[in-house]
């Protein structure tokens, strides 16, 4: 309903301005009045142009004044889309790598299956050969029994028939020779049997190893398929805008002061205040605790104890809480604690960057020169030890309104201006970085008084 009233209001005011402009143009044309020494007809055209410009300015100004999201979208929509597309490309590359690894594992599984089939074929051939050896062994045993029976019969005949002793003795020697040959054959067959049993045992062990490897590959395949499904789901949810917190995103930054002989309880309270800031930031971004847990941020007890031990050492410490992983809306976020000595990096009034802006430059050229100065200040601050955002690599943001004011001032200047980016206060490791643009007439021009001061960078 509010939007409808806004539209009706804008239509009414636009129509009113159009009517007023028309009546003014009509009277100017009728009375043949002139503006700026123009002809009456040209003056009427100028009135019509001013009327149209007023309608457009009123429409755009009303929308930007009443709809903050529209004004923010005009300045940051492209950056947000580029960042989302970059993250999506990173996920697609990770998905492609996992799919390639899955294909490799599938090929390895197929190769192991072929090896398993070969092992099974060798085992079947060994079983067949073992059966043949067993048959030969049974025949040899039967021949041995027959030879032993012949030997017994010969001994009986020898005992009964003394006259045929020599013939029986000869037959006995022959039978003994046959028995010896049978024994040798049996020994050879036993050796072959043992060798085949060793081959069979080795094949069975190889088969077990192949089965184990195949099981492991199947398990890895299932894990990779689950990871791919999770990544696909994450990519879908990312396209829907459900990603709440990025890996490495700074949730809170604070300073813990630990004088010599400080009470450990006071140090703990300062550290807990920084954690509370991180908790509030995580909740604001869409993170939620999982019952029965009460906090949206998760930190290991060992890491918290180590951080407290470090903070108990005398000195000033910059404490930063960062997200460990990408988290979706409604999920708790595991965090990492970073601790740095909080040292003074820049004194108040220090010049972080400096350059000369020539007159006659376009608005885009002036913006580019100012952005170069901001980038120089950003790089110098990081080199000196000022904590930067791990995701964007910057130490803060500059007010776009102040930035545009500086641009307009430089565009209106008719002389070269020396532009300096100066620290407003003492700057420490924890930040924030607060700076101002100071502009004065460049060397060789009359006067060096600063003509404007604008803007701050919040770390």
C-alpha cells in the first residue's frame, strides 16, 4: 500500500510540475519574456527542459531517499554479482576435480575386477590340476597295494615252493623294483600336490587382497559420490543466495589490554566480549545454534585455552575471530582465533599516499586517480602490519558520499591540486584505519592551505 501511495504521489507531483512548467512557458511565450538574453522561443524551450529535468530529478531523488536497498544496489550490485560468480566458478572447478578423481577410481576398480577374474581363472585351473594329481595318486596307491599283494603272494609261494625260489626271487626283485618306482612316483606326486597347494594358498591370499582393495574402492566411491552430491547441493543453495558466511570471513575484531600483573579474570572478560561480538555478527548473518548448543559460533576448548594463555602475557593484543568454513543459513559456524601484538603503525597526521590531480580531467579519470591513492594506502597499511580482510584483501571501505564530494571538488578546480591521504588518528594493528583527503594547491601555485577534508576508512 505504501508503494502505491508513493507512485500516486510521484505522478501527482510530476503532473503538477509539468502543468506549472507549461503555464510558465506559455506566459513567457505570450509576453515574449527572455532569460539569459535568449530569444522568447528559446526561453520557452529552456523552461520545458528545466521542467523535464525537475520531474526526473524528483523521481530519482525520491526513490534513492526512500529505498536504501536501491541506492546500495546502484553502487555494489556489480561487485556482489562478480564475487558470487567467482565463488560459483571455484565450486565448479572443485566439482570437476572430484568428478575426475571419481573417474580414475572407477578405472582402478575395473582393472582390479579384471585382475580378480584372472585370479579366479587361475584358481579354477589349479583346482582342476589338483584333482588330476589326486587321481594319479589314487592310482599309484592302488598299484602299490597290488604290488604289495604280489610281494606277499611271492613270499608265500617262496615259503611253500622251495624249488622255485630263484624264479620267485627274480620275481621278487622285479616286484621290488616296481614298488620302488611306484614309491618314487608317489613322492613326485606328493611334491606336485604340495606345490599346487602353495599355489592355491597364494591365489587365495591374492583373491582376499583384491577383494579388500575392491571394498575400499567401493567405499571411496560412495564417499566421493556423497561429496559430489553435497557440492552440488551447496552450489544450488549458493545460486539461491542461502550462503550466509564465507570461509575466512572476519566476524569480530577487538583489543585486549593486559598490563603487568593483570587479573586473569579481567583478561577472560575482555576475550569473552570479543567472542560475544562474533556471536552477534554470526546471528546477524543468518547463522543459528543447533540444540542443545546455545551459541552460533563453535570454538574448540583447547584453542580457547591457548588464546587465553597468550592473552595473559603483558601487552596490547589485537584479537580477530574468523570463520573456518563456508556456512549456510541456519548452520552454526566453527571459528578460528587470531592474536597479534597491537602496535602503533601510523601516527596521527601521517601521509599514507599523495598525488597531484590536474584540472580538466573527466569524472571517471578523477575517480581512477583517487582509487589509486586509496589502493596505495591499502597496500602500505598491509605492508606495515595493519590487519586486512582475508577475503577482500583490503583494510576497510571509504564513504561513497564523501568520495563523490571530493570528486566534484576536484572537477570544479581550475588549478592543479596536491591530494594527500592522511591518518586522522594514531593507527594500530587492530585498526580501524581512519583517513582524510587533504587538498591544497600544488607546488608552484599561490597558496598551500587545505581546501577540503573528507571521508574515513573504517578497518
